[in-house]
C-alpha cells in the first residue's frame, strides 16, 4: 500500500475491534518499508496528558505522539497500556502503532488557552517519540515548535537516533525555553542489545547521537535504564558502559534497576526463558514479591555503580529548577534581550528574531492546580520569587523520583 495514495478523510472500517471503537480512527496503513507493522492513524482530541497528582509531580504534563513502540524492548513498562485498545502487551505493542497525526495542531490550540500555565512537558516518558515511524510522520518538529512558541519548557527521552534530524530546531528552541535531552542507552553488549531491544538503533549509533547533541552545545544525559540483573550489572559491563558514555560526551548518567510490572513481567520472562534459561530461577526469586527489584539488590547496585559514576566524572549535574532535569547548558548562553539568563533561574530570555518569538518569557504556574488548560475559571499567574524557592524544588524532587524509580504502575496507563 502506498502512503501517498491514502486519504486522511474517513474512518477505516474493518479495523481491529478495540480500535474500531475509537471514533477518531482515520485509517490503518501497512507499507513494505515497515514490514510487519500496521500504523493506525487517529485524530487526537487532546495532545497534553496530565500526570495525576500534579501538585507533587515534576513535569505535570506529557505528550505521546505514538502509542505502541516499534523499538520493541522486551522490558518496556508501557506495554500494558496497549490492552486498553484490546491489543496485547506483547507483539501488538511492537507492531500495532497508533499515530496521532494531528498532535501538533491540537497541541497548539491547548497551549493557546490563556490558562495554560507553561508547566514543563515531557516527551518519551511512555512511548518513544523518535521511533522509526517518526521518520515518516514528522510529528515532532510541529510539537517542538508549538512548545517553544508558547514558552513551555520541554524534555525529551529517546532511543531514536532520528533526534539528530531535529537538532537545529531544538537548538533554536533552547534559546527561548529550557530544553532537556536524554538518550536511553542501557546495554553495551551488541548481541544482548539486539536480543532485548530488537527494534532500536545500535548502542554505537545512540552514543554517536549523544556526541551530535553535545557538539551543538546542548547537554545530553544518558539513561542506563534498566540495568538488567545478572546480565548488565557486572562491574566490567558497568565500567565499559560508563567509559563509552563519557567518551561520547554524556553530561551525566541516570540509572535504575529493572522494573517488571504485571503484563511486562510475562513478556520479559518469555524472552529470558528463551535466551538465558539458566537465569530463570534467580529472576523468579528476585521478582517474587513485586515489580521492583528488592531493596537489597538496589542498595547493592548503588554501592557498585556510584563509585564508577564518580570515577568517570558523570555525576548528576545541576538541576534545572523549571524542568527538574539536569540544568541545560542552553541556559548558560547569553541571550539577546536577556543577558542575565544564565543566572536568573526560571526566567528565560527570548531572541526577538527567533522563529519562536511571541512566546512568553517566564515560566508560569496556574493559580489553581486543577486549571492547567482551561478546565476551571482561574487564570494563570507568573512564577514569583516565592514560587521559585518552593515549586521548582518539588518539581525537581519528583521528577528525580519518577526517573530513578520508574513510574509507579498505577500512573503509566494514564500517561497518554
Ligand atoms: S524505546 Fe522506550 S517506549 Fe519504546 S519499546 Fe523501548 S522502552 Fe518502550
């Protein structure tokens, strides 16, 4: 089927049962360039997703242009979210990809509401915004531009080397808003990496992307998430990983041990039983009581990796008060119209010649936490110095806990 021959006008009949219930399904598409994958194009009603319990959250909002992910990581904690569409959390998650073709257009409307508080927005917290389909659909440029033009800080976490395509845009955006970038690179053994994450770019290609980001003057964190017990937690692997990340220019490292929530556990253990049957008893024991690796294992892992992170000079950097991520080097640049931007905390300068001119130049929080995009009557207000002392700290603290501990299972299904 040729992509160019498709019309974005009518609903597809005969689609999969769960999808058929979506009255916003436009069409389902297969193409030889993406063998085995079906793209279900939908017209999204909303783009911004609120993370529950916002008062305690770091980035209160997320955007997921895609549901499902062809990167196909066997440990992916977002897998169970596919079951809401009567698709399975295994192969369907990898091969039945929902594409929100109008995400940028809808986002612009949401960001234009007077009550939008310009809370930091995270991309890549659930499914990867730079998975292969993005090469075809090009949704991210519109999303980045919309966020930058509205003065909304953004962060992106990805395994996709396609991020390089948008570096010009991201560099330009970083001149008006905080931009935090992170590459997820957890496995530094090529054979193992291809077995566990069969749809992802190689480790070498992702490291090269880190270098490309750094060469453009932006910071880039490397997320070693997850560390797989008995597979990637040896001192030799951790040391080699950190050495390569450092050589690539990583600004800092974040790590966490494997988390196996229900629905993911079965899929991961199926893979383990095939490729490493000798480890099954140890995993059954380690994850017998729940989704998280036991506290003893996490303490052991911390004692092993933290000295190595220090030795390689990859400790966590200074936190950005607005996004809760590591402070972006973009904020350290002198900026036209705001030479003090580097030292001014969450007030961001703006280049009037930028294509993003017109966005607001200070981060604002809504007066009412229930009112981020116009669901109550109260208007947004600009961040005060008192807020700067309190709210960003809460943002940073919670973002860190989300990233380091991974999302509590009860949150993940709500992130779309
Ligand atoms: S890249 Fe991220 S979202 Fe995609 S399958 Fe892997 S872990 Fe899941």
